[in-house]
C-alpha cells in the first residue's frame, strides 16, 4: 500500500500539471488499488482482466506501463522496507517478553518461581512421555485387533464330524457301503467292487468342492482349487494314528526347537512375540512365528510371519491349532528371501480316549501361495510323494518326542550339575560321552532327513515338462515314482514342506 500511495501521488502531480481534474486521478488510484489488492474479488475473480481491458484506452495504457516500470525499479526498496518492518515488530515482541519475565521475577518470590518452573517441567515431561508412547505404539503388534478370535476357534470344533460327512459322500459306496479306491489300494481295507476295478473316487466331489486326491496308510487327502489363486489348491487331510498321543502330537506342532531337529527344511524357526494375556496359560496360547524354509538353489528361500493360536479343550477333548499370515515390526522382509503373504491353516486333534493315551484322529486344512508358477504335473507329483512322506515323518517325530524331551532334561540337568558342583571332579570326556549317547537316540530318526536336505543343496538345474493341467497319466506317474533319489530330494519339500507350519 505504501508503493500504491507513491504511485497515486506521482499521477496526481502529472494531471495537475496538465490541467486535468483531480477526480480522474482518484478514480485511477481506485482502479490501481483494486488491481493490486489481493482481497478484492468480483464474481469470483480478481479485476486483473478488467484492468487489462482498460489498458487499451488512450493514455491509460501509458500510465499502466509507467506503473509496471516503477514497480520493477522500486521492488528492491519495497522488499527492504518490509524486512525492516518485520525486524522491528520481532524486536518489540522479544523486548515485551523480557519485560514481562523481569516483572514477574520481581513480583514473585523465589518459592513461587520454583513452583512455576517445576509445574512447567512436569507438564513438558508428561507430554513428551505421551508422545513417546504414541510413537512406540506404531511399532508394536496390536493384539486386540489382530488376535484370532474365540468365535473362529469355536467354528472349527465340529471339523471332525464334517470330515466324516465328506468321507461318506466321496469315498464310500452308497450300495455296498465299502471304501472306493482313490489312487492306490491300501492293505487291510475292503474296497467296493460295484463299479469295477478301474473306478476311482477322484471324480467325486463333496461339499464345498472337495475332491478325493490321495490315499495312504491311515490317511485320506482331499484337495480343492482356490478361487483367484492361479490354479493352486487347498488340501484337507484326515489321519488316524493309533501309536501317537494327542499331547505329543501337539508338542510336535508347537515346539519350534524340536521342529528344527526333525524337519531339515527349517532353516530358521523362532517365536518372536507372544500375546501377554496368554503368556502364562498352559491350554490357550497365541504366538507370532517367524519361519524360513530352504528351497532349491534355483529359487529364493521362502519365509513366513504368521500368528498361531492353539487351544486345549479338555471338556470336549479337542485340540485346535489355527495359523495365518500376519505382519510384525520385529520381522521385516529380508533381501534375497521371498515373503509368503498368503497362508492359512487349521488343525483339529481328537484323542481316542485321553490326551496322554495313544490313539488320535486329526483333520488339517491348509493353503499357501509360494509365489512361483510351477507346471501342474510337477505340483501333482510333489503332492503325491512329498505330502504323505512329510506326514509319515511327522508321525515318527511325534512318537519320538518323549525321547527328545528326556534327552533335553538330561542335558539341562548335566549342565546345572556341572555349574553348581565345584568340588566334584567331572571329566570332559564323561560329559561328551553322555551327550553323544543321548544324541544317538534322535540321530537315527533324522539321518534320512539330513541326507535329503543335502541332496537339495547339490542339485543346480532341473527341467520339467508341463502336461495337461490336473491330469497325470499312469505312465508318467510310474516314471515319476521310479525316478532317482536326487530328483525326489529336490521336490520332496518343493511346495508342501509348509504343511504344518
């Protein structure tokens, strides 16, 4: 506005010298004020356009050029004047603040001043603590919103009965009520002969699209193509193990240290977080698990971050284990390792009599997407060979869990005894012999698994021909089953080692 006043003053002097009325100059100054005033708006737009139209009329165009030239020449001075004004105002504010502080220090005594400073400091620290806790909360796992709910647990309590109905509708003949062959005949089972020897139950479809897929000793497996998965299948397993207790079978699933011993594909497996509300519970617990699995060298290893909740319902004699992927700040993605983002599973275990007595039946349903396109013939062969072998290995691990538990207790007792007894003379050779003897109990069971893991690392290239989707001929299947041990070692855990995460 200071610049506008100078412009209007110069225009007034020029028009008075030319004998023109002062009212014309006043009107010109009004137009200039409207033109350069940022707050003047008419019909939603500034008056710059109307000012441009008047610029074509007579000498007004010359005045416009003079004004623009003057503003260009005086822009530095205008900016300098604004800076001085700002400095002056800031200095006055600082001076006023110092005067107020000096005044209050003179009015208040020393006690009042200390009380004021203490109150201000507590207020600042309290706000800082609140801000810090808010920042930490962003990096903590939200158990209240992410935890597997009670309703989801209760929804799987009838899973075994549902498998009974699925079994009756897909693998039991309606006429003779005998078993129908799925892929191979198993000893000790009476099969149906109503439809001939070549009839297979694999074409039957039960509820929710489940089709019989594999039959092995004490195990039935169905599969179902998942929608929007690119042709991947979910699997449902029903098994009956008469030589395994429910307690040992549960520990085989949830004991991560034991899993690393009997599963050679588990490169890293650890519990990274536990729900504080279930940390001390022995029958209901929720953990966050990180698991890295070994893949052939042609592929990157896969890792999982998933929430696992298990519940022991002693009233209904059921054990329920639910797992699904999640995200946790303590387990960010790692370079060179593919993070699996689609995985879920649920297992229901029911003992024949008691939890500690041998004899269980279980149902497992699971699905995961490893993030790689593999021909359907390969996935079919992997499922037919790797899945039953993995279940058999898990069955052996469950039978040997008590031996592993006893060995671990003996090792812990030996370590405690060596530390506490300083006066006794215990030789290192004796300790090594004891440990070696205990290790031999489990070495026999996992020797075969270790050899297969080594074969996986030695294979560098593998080529597979994709056949018709979901269809493997008898000749191809026979060739696959008679293939070398190296090929089986490569594909044994190619997709389905993630079964019991």
